[in-house]
C-alpha cells in the first residue's frame, strides 16, 4: 500500500535515490553541498593526482626547485595550493551554478512541517482560489434554480462542494509532483518543496472527500452526492492522466468545471431541468477562452513537463477553439429566456459583455501574442462573475413560501409568479408577497 502511494512520486526524479527498509520508504536527494566532496573519502594517491592536474604547469615547475632539491619538497607547495582550489570551488564558478539549477527541478527532501503551518499548507494543497471559484458557481446554480431558497441546504451544498474540490486538487498535486517540479509556475507547491509528506496529503484528500460527499448526500440529496463523487473521479482519474496523453484533456476538464452549477441546481430542486443546463453550458464554454489564453504564455513550461495542451501541440486549434466558444456563450445567453430561465432583458444586458469577450478572443486569434492572450485571460475573470450576476438579477421564476409549504402542492406551478409581480420584501430568507400581488389560483396557498 505504501509503495503504491509513494511510487508515482518517484518517476523521473533527477539526482534522487530511494532506500526501502521494512514498510517505510524514504526519498533522499543530494543537497546543494553535494559537489563539495570531502578529501577524507579519497585516497592519498588520488589526491595527489587530481591536485597536480589542477595546478598550472608553469607554477609547479618553478616552485619545486626553489623550495628544495629533494623529492619530498613537493609536498608543501601542494598543501598550500589546495586552499585556493577549495575556495574556487566554493566561490562563484559555473559548476555550483549548474548544480543549483539542477536542484531547482528536483523534488526536495521531506521536511516535517510545524502544526501552526498546516492551515496554510492545506489551503495551498486545496488550490484555495480555484476551490473558491468552484463554490461560487455552485452557489450561482443554487440561486438561479426554480425552487424555494433553503439556507441549510444552501450551506451544506457549498461546504460539500468545497471539500470535494479540496480533495480533487490535493490528489491532483500528489500525482503530478515529478512534473510540477519542472515548471516554474508550480515548482513552489507544497509537495514539490517537501513541506508535507505524500501520505499526509493523501490522507487529507481522503478525509476531505469523505466529508464532502457525506455533506452532499445527507445535507442535500443523493443526486447532488452522485454528481460530486462523479466530478471527483473525473478530475483525478481521467483528466489528470489525460493531460500527458491527448489534447482532449481540455474538453474533459471543461466538463469538470461545468458540473458545480448542476450540483447547486440539484441541491435546490432535487432534479435537473432543461434550464439547468444553460448555466452549465455557459461554464463549459467559458473555460475554453479562459484556459487557452492562460496556457498560451505557459507553453515552455507545459512542453518541458510533457503536458499535451492545445497551445503546445496545435496552436492554431487553440486560437480557433477560444474564438468558437465565445460564440457559444452568446448563443446560450440568447437561449436562456427561451427556456424560461431568465427574462428577455438578460439577453439584451449580456450582449455587450459577451460581445467584448468575443472581440478579445478574435484579437487573440489574429495576433496570437502574449499581450492579446493576457487581455483575454484577465477579462475572463471579470466576465464570469458579471454573467452570473446578470443571471440572478434577471431570473424569471421565483418561488414564494417555505420548502415545507410545497410538499402538499403538486408540481403545477401554483406558486410561480413573474418577478415583476413580486414586491421586493424580504421576510427572513424567503421573498414574501401580499395576496393581492399573486395570481388568484395561488392566493389560498400562500395565505
């Protein structure tokens, strides 16, 4: 079992050796002081031969007859000359620089961390910024769903999704340690730096996955738990290995990113409706211009680590794909009112936002330089939150009352009202309306 845990991290480690004793596996690496070899481990004959080679010929020829005519007189000059040779090796020469550059790409020896530093390391291991974005999209899917808002279910869905994302990111970093050590963007990660043992990271991932899926199952419903567990398997067992096999990994990764809105919708309603796929489709399409623009300036790193990304293997396809899916975002935004997810104003208000996003993708397609890719990537970070906010503001169907009130009501839309007919009165966590503002068929239910 321990061999299976440690074995993936041994692949291709430069200047590293493994020693197995019993059930413990320890990883060792030469330190930066390794080039400075102690003379006590070298025989006297080897010392004299190597040092004679390091001496310049004119100095050795002139110093020998001056000090003494005997053969033993050669020893004092050799001892005196060893001092500058050692200083030269420890000084600013090219050899130590080469060894230090080589050490930067290697997995460092495991150094036990302090308990006070574990919180920060867990956050880094979880990729907290990416996890926060995943949780926000889950919240957005819950908020735009056509069902009453339940604070308890909302919190459990957010916490469960966050813990599941933490587990997926931890396993991803554990599997990619040898490759992350070769990329300047990822060489400072916790496992690469040896700040945490692989077994510790895998244990953290196991606990997070168990708690996350349990929160989704018991706090929400089985459908949400199945979606969360499926996304965890898809990210760790399919997407992560595929990154070194085929450029199709980008499409699989986009499916992973599109799953959280569906989890939020399922947590709120207990089922998936056609309107639920609008937000999932927007997340799926958004990831292509976002990631392709990001990977464009990271091509040397991806190529060095052996990742098969579109920007490395097929740059033309990378640019075309980014432009095509901005058009898909425009089409999905226009389809949202048709599926009764939003009103018509969402298509009108999102048009300038989507249009500028498509314009930046077109500039990236035409110029294909670092400046255009950077602009596209930065605007993508603004585009997604703004689009989700417009979805929430222009939500078409709002449900009034509490979840318990709907148990005895058939799924006939008795509590469905247009947002224009609902006064903006917040009673607790549920929108309230007076009986005069509701359709006649629903007045008896609300009263």
